[in-house]
C-alpha cells in the first residue's frame, strides 16, 4: 500500500496532478495537499476533509483519481470540515483494540458481522481482506445494529450511495455527526442475573446506568474472572452473557466482570457478576 504522500507525489502515481499557480483558486471536488504529508478532500462546501490513514484513503481512490498540490496559503483558505471515513461497501474493518469485524454503511455507520457474514461479503479469503483501523478513529463512526442476514447489507448499493467523498459527507450530515462524550466519563455498571435465567441456561446482564455518554458511543466488554475475553456489545447500554450449563461434569464456581468504555477508550469502574455455581445438573458456559 502506498503512503499518503506517495499517492500524490510518487512516480507513476495513481493521481495525475496539476501544479496550480498561487493566484489560481483550487477546484473543489478533488484530492489536495500542501507542503506536508496530509491529504484532504476539498469538498463542494469549500472545506478540507482529512484522510487520517492509508486505509481510508485507499478505499476512495481509483485509476482515474486526480488531485492538486496547493501552496500552503491556498490550503489555509479552506477550513477543516472533519475527517473522512472508509468508503461504504469497500472493506471489512476492525479496530485495533477489538476482534469485532464490521462492514461500513453510508453515513459512516458500522455494523458488526459474524464470520459467516464476513465470508459472504468478502469471499473465502475474507480474513486476508480485513483492514485494521487505529482505535482513535472509532469516534469518526456511528455504530448500528449487528447484521443477522447477508441480505441486510448490499456492498454495491452502499458504494453507489457514496459514489464520491462529497456524497458521503452529505450522508453523514443527514445522519448527524457522532456526538462526543463529555469528559470525564461518568456512569455506573451493574452485572446481575437476568429473570429469564433457568437451571439449564444461566443469563447475566451487564448494564450501564447514569452515563453521560450517548448510547451509540458505549462499549461493554465481558470477561471471565481470569481475564479471558467473552463478548463485546457496542452501541448499547446492555450486554448479555448466556451460559449453557447442560454439559457440566463437575461442580464449578464461575465469575465474570464487565468493562464499559466510551469512544475515547475511557472506562468506568468494572462490575463483577455474582458467583455462579454450576453442578452436574447445570451447564458450563460456552466459550
């Protein structure tokens, strides 16, 4: 993958560049850069939208992509409008802090997908096609509901809805930008047995209460007491752990804990479940 700078300046670059005179106004609707390495999309609103990494940039470029190198004075005329996000329908993505795999829908909306759905969208070698994004970029996206069926998402249709960066900027404006969580992050976490729990299926729910973060910004990670990761729930203030105990062969005492975080990775005090006693008449959890 080319670096950001080589996209505009490298020999044989995908981008065919014009070097405008300082007195000429930059044309909107194209990739631009100044003397630094950062590449921007110069939107129809005359604002600059930053490409924060190579993955995001590569999702938008094609063989006929063009751009301009501006002097820094020209660049400064255009205020920063925000950060660009991965083009909808282009890549399977994950964030460095989490194993969760997402597809990107228009309006910078993330939808978590199972391995089976990832294979349906990415083919048999889907694991090689996952692009990992820095966790700091998570705040540039919104989190939607996890997908259940392959028909819930059409990559080609999503790409068409974001045919250009300007189209996706419009999508994000229509959807509303992701509201940032106030600082410091506040709230409490509880982790209790759910009323639906039975002798053969134990159900425990972690809940974030009194949070000052928008629900879309919340993330809850559940772990076994020894630190073994169990499950993540994103864009919700509740996360459910279901323990199937029918195959237990000896009595065991289990315990789990929940960690709630916001889009900046700030965490609340962890909450522990009650001790869970499983016997040969109950099931062990599915790991």
